[in-house]
C-alpha cells in the first residue's frame, strides 16, 4: 500500500492524519494502523512495508468452484475539531484465487490517492 496527498487537510499547514478502515464479512471490521495515523503533509507519500496488511483472511474454497470475497476499504482523515472525514471508499470483489493486482482508492478531486496491492493467491501449508 502507498498513500499520497496533494492537499493540506488541516489549517495552518498541519499534516493530514490518515487511517484505513476495512469492512469485511459478517461485520468484522479492521483499522490500519491499529492505533495512530499516517501523517502526511502536502505532496508527501507513505509506502508501507511489504509485511503490513490492511486486511488478511484465510478462506477455504472448493477446487473449481468460483469464490468471491467482498470487502470495503475506507480512507479517513482524522480531525480533532469535528467528525473524521471519509476521504474515499471502495468496494472490492476479490476473486479467489487470483493474480496479485493493484487498485486505486482516491477521493473525487484526486487529491489523495492510495494504491492497494491485492494478493489473493492460493495458500499452501
Ligand atoms: Ca486532521
């Protein structure tokens, strides 16, 4: 995952404070990072380490049977003075298994953009 913003989200040049929410199946919700925010000033970019995941899930599927996992990814910006703002959200329908792909999550004005890597390959162990 990488996240870049072209906008100052707070007055007086304070940094934007971003975090992700993921709505998974059966009301399971995740937040990333678990605590804290990704602080970005205008034109800054954050790239996560490869071992950081917004969402992880194991799902057993029958060979030859198509399976889809729906999740919703939401990018929010925190504000101390008002309710956290939803910057962008995206509903994903991930085919299992599938090749690794990238999707873009961005706001309507394209000021803030997250590039998400979706890995839904088979797991053997
Ligand atoms: Ca803020």
